[in-house]
C-alpha cells in the first residue's frame, strides 16, 4: 500500500483541515463590507502575532517579495547596509540590496554558526556609515537561530535599522517586535502560518516608518506607505489581494488565538528537541550545535551517503518528504522541517524514514532506541517548556 505522504520540509508545510475547508469556500469581492470586516480582524490578529502596535502589511507575493519591499522602502540607493551572510538566505539579502543600488557590506559567518553583537560592533567600527543591518532570525538553509533580541538591544540605541527576515521564525519561535525593538520584521505564509505560498507580511517600527517617509517609496507595487494608509484608513489593501489566502489566514490566526502563542511555542520547541534527540540517537551529526532554530533540524550525512538518493528513498519508500542541503551543503545534509501543522507522530515517521533510507543508501546506524529517545525528549520539553528568549 502506498504510504501516507508526510510533508516535513522547511516550507511549504502541511495545511490543517479547517484551513483547507476555508480555502475551498466560494469567492467574495474584496471591496465589499464583509471582506473589509475580515481584514480588520486579520489586522488585529497580525499585530498580536508580531507583537506590535504598528500595522502589519499583507502583500500578495513570496517572502522574497517582502524582503524586496523592506529594502526598497527603507534605504535609498547608495546607502550602506550590513548583511549577515551565514547561509543561502543571508546571501539573498546581499543580492536584493545590490539590485536596489545599495552598498552591501558582507559580514560572513560560518554556516552552522550564529552572528554575535561583537561581530556587528567590529563591522561598524570599520564601516561607520552603515544605515541598517539585514539578518535572518532563522537561517533556513542551515537551521541557525541568530540572536535577534541581542541585536535589537544593540541597534535600538543607535541610528541603525534592524531588518529581520522572520520567514521561518514568526509563528514558530518568539520574536516580539516592539518588546525587543526590531525595526522591520517580515514573514511568509507557507511556514509557521500553515497556509499555501503566496502571502507575505511586513511590519515596521515607528522609527522605521519615519525613515520610509524620508526615503520616499520608489516601488509602485511594493509601496509600504501606500499599503499602510489603505489598511489603517479603510481596512483595505492597495491592490487586489489573494482573497482566499487571507480568508485562510483568518482561520489560522483564530487557531493561534485559541492555542495561545505560549502554547504554539511550547509545541514547536518540543518538536525541535524531539527531532534533535532522534538524529543524535542515530549517531548523526547536527549542523547547528547551539543557537539552533525551532521548527527545522539540519542533519549532516556520513561520508559516502548521497543526500539526493536518501531523500528520494524517504519519499518513495516511506512517504516522507524532506529537504536537502543548499549551496556548499548540497547532497551532504537533510533538513527535516517540523514547523506549522506537524505533530509528534509526523516527526517519529520522519526519523524512521531517515534511519531506513540511511541504510538503503550506504549508511548505517546500530541504534535500536532512537525513537524512544526522541519521544522522551519531546515529552520532557513539553513539561519544561522552551528556554527564556
């Protein structure tokens, strides 16, 4: 019998049944009172999720579109920004900054390691004209969680914009925007928010909005000031939005409210501890030894094991779809996603598929209790709760 397919990738992620049913509802008109009321409720829930009193702008695009909007609205051509490059998505910040005519100073961090405030201080000492720092909260290509809270504590006392890609962090691990002092936080729909791809979100601090006013938006579509005025003035979007995705978002945010953010984070933390304990029980090396992201576990493969063949075996034999390494780690790593609508049974299936596929592709593990160790870690993490952030 063909096994049930389990999507354990770092996005897109599985959809809850209630969300799928919402997405299947008939189309409505986006300028009519019913949809306007829904957008008002969504806006309140997004502010709660992001932890901000400022509006959260929803746009019909991928997370990369939100990154583009942030750069294009906050910085003028020729200005200097510091980009933390610790993986493929850090490199994407550099590419976007270059496309907008910014002078990108690259701060390279070894893949699997987190940036530190000391790294930032040294870069600023050499480049005092830097206007902003572009960083990932969770670097999805490596599974590293950068210390955004510490970075924000540093930047909010200076004339520096902290722009955070929270695409695989928002709704997965804490990043309360106003409490920490983040100037720009963005995310996409297809990760922690349990929706299909196609929606992205950008929130700016009060001082970031002041900078937007000075820079003067150059985008016609990615016009954050225009979107802000529309959503705050009439609970509307500047252009035609992805209506069904916003309806699905309304359902997702209702689920978050019911669970509470504390409950969401506790669940995501427990799954993370579970996946790491299972991989360690198999004798496999984890790329991020500390400062590891929640919702994604990056597992290095033994020499001689072809990552592409292993992923194929996991999908075809066990029905478990996972992701491989990117860039310099392509073919050498498995990225197991456990964010969004994933539970302990899915992670157990993923670990079993990893073990079985490892044996099929030239690897070996003599462990007989890795699943038990994983389950014990999950239950203990639920009791203890996540670390203070």
